[in-house]
C-alpha cells in the first residue's frame, strides 16, 4: 500500500485523486450513491429515531424536574403541617391544663362551700339539740320536783297521820299547798 502511494505521488502526470481511486478500486458513481444513501439513512435515523428519542428524554427530564420540585414542595408543606400540628398540640395542651386548673379551683371552691354549709348545719343542729335538751331537762326537773313534793307530802301525811289531829293536818295541808304554790311560781318565772 505504501508502494502504491509512492507510485501515485511519483506520477504527477494525471489527476492524483483519480489514480488513487483507481488504485483502491473506488467507483465514483457507487461512492456518490453510498454517500447519498448514508445521508438519507442518517436523516431518516435523526428524523424518526434520534429526534423522538431526544423529545422523550426531554419530556422525561421535565417530568423528573417537576417530580423533584413537587417533592420539595411536599417536603415544605409537610414541615409546615408538622409545625402547625405541634402548635395546635401545644395550644390544646395549654387549654387542657388551664381547664384542669380551672376545674380543680372550682372543685376546691365547691368543696369549701359544702364544708362551710355542713359546719353551719352541724352548729344549727347542735344548737337545736341543746335547746331541746334544756327544754326536756327543765320539764323533767319540774316533773321531778312536783313528784318529790307530792311524795314528800304523802310520806309526811302517812307518818303523821297517826300522830296528828285533824286540826293539825288541815294546818299542815294549807302550809304545804302554800309552799307548793310558791315553788311553782318561782320555777315558772325562772324557766
């Protein structure tokens, strides 16, 4: 091959390209047809294969970019929603604590009121019982004094019935009745 090239370059008489083509067996018409076929196949491949593939790649790349943008937006929204959720949770917790404190204070106030009312009721009942006991005591004392006086008079009368005369008995009865009346008047004014 180098020899052929030297031979071609050594002959300066003809067209060098034509001799080169003849040496290698290149046929110009076939070469032009192959070039046209190559260009036609290249155009058709570009038009129907490469161009749609590039469009598909671009569309997918746009979708991927949109998906990434959407994912970033969703991350931001999720972070915002989480912050809002935490704020709502904190507010609800604060409200619950305030409600609990308010309920506790209200319960303590109600308990204090009920305790005070119960103490007043106990004092009232104690006072009523004391008055009732004093009334019963006074009635019992009056009744007991009356019975004691009656028993004393009867006992004295029995003892003295054999010793005393009718006149002495009448005098003693009058004195006893006067003492009894006087005793009743004194107790009546004291009660």
